[in-house]
C-alpha cells in the first residue's frame, strides 16, 4: 500500500518547529523522528537535513552532523543555512580555514538575513579564538 500526502509548506514549517522544540528540550529521539518524517514528506528540501545536522551537532556527533549538512547542500547548494552550520562545525573542529570558507559562502548567499548574521558572528569568533 502506498501513502500520498498533500501537505502545505506552512504545515511542514509547524512540524519542523516542533522538531526544533524537541531538540532544544533534549528530547532527541522525538526530534529525530520529526526531522526524518519531514525528510520523507519533502525529500528535495535541505531543511530536515540541516535539522538532523543540528541535532547531531548538539549531541556532539560531529561526523554525523557533517554528513547531514553535506546532504543538505546536495539538495540545495545555495543553502546559506547549511554553509553557516558547516562553518560552525569546522570551527568547533578547530579547522579555522574550512570554517572561514563556509562562513564566507553563507555570508555571500545571505548577506542581510539570519544565516548571514550567524556567519558574520562566527567569522568574528574565528578571528578571536586560538586553538592549542
């Protein structure tokens, strides 16, 4: 039996928001289920992959986070959101050059938006932090 769903972008946004709320509340299994469900409903969207990446990142699973962010970029190479999070991940992995590359790309793609601001803030952090 095959299921088909006709779901609006607004409905997907509400479902995704629930996933982020569960993630932030530490209910990781629920968040993962939601993001995977949205991925099944919208397989061409990078958004659930970024959501899964942020979930993995928050749990310290950096390799898994990177895989999700790269899958997001496969779906949308112009995703400032995915680039900003890859930059953040690279910074946490102490790779400032890779971080700068992704963050500059995010800033170019979204200079005045939320992800551009995130990238700008992380670029400032990259300039001030030193690793041993």
